C-alpha cells in the first residue's frame, strides 16, 4: 500500500537552493519562498532571534506539501556523535564481518 495522503511535511535543510532543486527534480513545484523572523517565529520555535527562510514545495497532484526550512540564526550547533560510527569499511579489523 502506498501513501494515501500527505498534507504537510517540514524538513530543515542546510542548503535551501539545493533542496529546492532536488525536490523540483522529483517532480514537485515551488509554490513560494519567504523569510521568517520576529516574535511569532521566536515563540513558535521556542528560541529568541530566529531568522529563517522557507520554501514551500507542492506535489504534482496539488494536495501534498513539503516545507523546506533553513535557519540563518541562531548559529547551527552540530552535536558530537554519542558513539563512533560502525561501518564495514571503517570498523577495526577485529570487528569486521559482525
């Protein structure tokens, strides 16, 4: 069974232009872009000083939306990984094949 309905999905992206290009290639259409900031944005997100931009993409049938958001401020915080990555090509020799 496939997706029956999608109203709105929000995705935070680092590169808004690249994300718009990607979703356009998938067949979606850009409805519009707009900056988002101010008291309402701060209260909605729960952080003071939000400056962001959103791009709203529409599915080909016109019913679904993907909301792409990039944040200009506050500065992005990248957390450290909790544990080292375990991949077959990067794992120590003694744990390969597990």
